[in-house]
C-alpha cells in the first residue's frame, strides 16, 4: 500500500468515526426528557430537598457540619457560632465576648472591622448591646439599637405572654396575676378590672356612658356596633330620663387604634354627633358645632366579617347645634361599651 493510499484510508476511517460520534450525540440528545433527567439530589450544589444548607441536612441528605451551620452549638463544644472547640478558633470579633481593647462597643460589633451593633438585631443571637436592659436574655432586643425587650411589668401584651404581663416562657402564670381591684388592666382582663379570662373572674365588663349638658349629668346604658366592611363605628347612649347621644365615626387610615382622636363637625360627614335632650330637642353637628371624640381603647374579634367579643372605651366633649343654629354643650363625656 502506498503512503498516499494509507493516508486516504486513515482519513476515511477518521471521518467515519467522527460522523458516528456526532450522530450518536444527536440520538442521545433526542432521548433526554423530563422523565430521564436527574432529579434533585444531595450533590447538585442547590439548596433543595428541605436541606438546611446546600447539599446537607434535611430529611434525605447527610447532616451538615456543625461548624458551618450558623448556629451556636455549645453542647458540641463551640465557644461561639461555628468556632471554638472542634471548629476553627474564634476570631476576636467573632467570639461572643465584649472585647473593649479590640475597639468593640458591643459584643462582636462597633469597631472599624466589625458590623454595626444595629446589624445584629436580627441574627437570633444575644450579642451587640442586647444584654443591656434585657432581663430574660432574649436575643435581638434590648440595648440602644434593638427593639425594647418584653417585660412582665410593662402593662403590654408582648413577647410570648398569654395575658398582659403573665404567662409564656418568662412571666408568672396568668392565674396568679388577676387583681380585680387595682385599677389596672392586667392578667387576662378584657378591660380594667373586668372580664378576666373565660370565666369572668373579675365580673363581666358593663356598657355604660355619662356626660354633662346644661349643668345636668346624664348617664345610662350604651351600645356599639362596628361595620366590618366600612369600619364605621357607631356608639349610642341613652339615659333613663330620655336624653341620648349618638356618634358615627370612621376608622383612621391604618385601622382602629388606641389613642385615636377625631373631630366631628359639618365637614366630617358621614361622621356625625347627635344629641336629644329630655324635652326631645334635637341637636347635631350636621347643623353646626364640633365634638371631639377620643378612642382610648378598642379591642375586638373579627371572624368571617362578624364582630364579636369587643369593647370600645373613650371620651367626648364639644358642642352641637339645632336647626336654628343654637348651640348646646356636651362635656365630661365618657363611655365604655361592649360590641354585641
């Protein structure tokens, strides 16, 4: 065989081989579809399968390395998050200690090469300046940067309390803090010294209203309703002598809140204030005058558009007019009314 023939034969075999590989590749590509693709797995470098970290943890993958899970595991010997003990040694700005000599103004924060202390208010760790004013050692609260920590004497339902300043992980059980005579809404009271828990240990809260007009004090029963669609609050009060008041109040932009004040006058329609004296003389802000109503406390339950288990407490004062423009004054008004 001549060299030329050998070269020609080799070139032919090479070309045939290349053509075979190319056609085989096309055939394999044509076979790929959603049924034979490799599914999610523990080595695809994607956070899936319920993994805690990429390709580890969760229901099917191997557990993650404790030194890389972003959690302080003191039972594993870590001195702080993912460092110390079996892990790499902790750096001076990653050791859970306030290192003033290293320039820190809070635990692991505030120095030239540290995060600001405010950045640590959402990491789930007790660091930064959170240890200040933090009686229970709750992460991410306290100090000058983070939100105030819940306490058991701030008269607010916060933290994981089940009642105001009681229950939950840190406070005493609510059954131990039901004082029905102290003039404070505490324990599980629905309002001040009334409606304590489902058994109403402090007595059921009463609906009542009182006000002055022309030197006479009126008091009596009251009702309230709240339109779940418009949020319009209606309060009615009637005295045994035949005098009555009526208020229609629209909610603030962000919904009902404690401490809301509103002026009812001719410009506030459909919000109005009305008054009938015992002689059946009718006065209203539709004719003139202005009445200031303060919603000091409002609380209710709404389920499928039905308002229940609610109470509204507030004060009112001002003037209303009759059809001839004659004004009369309503003063020292207050109400505590349950929603039906």
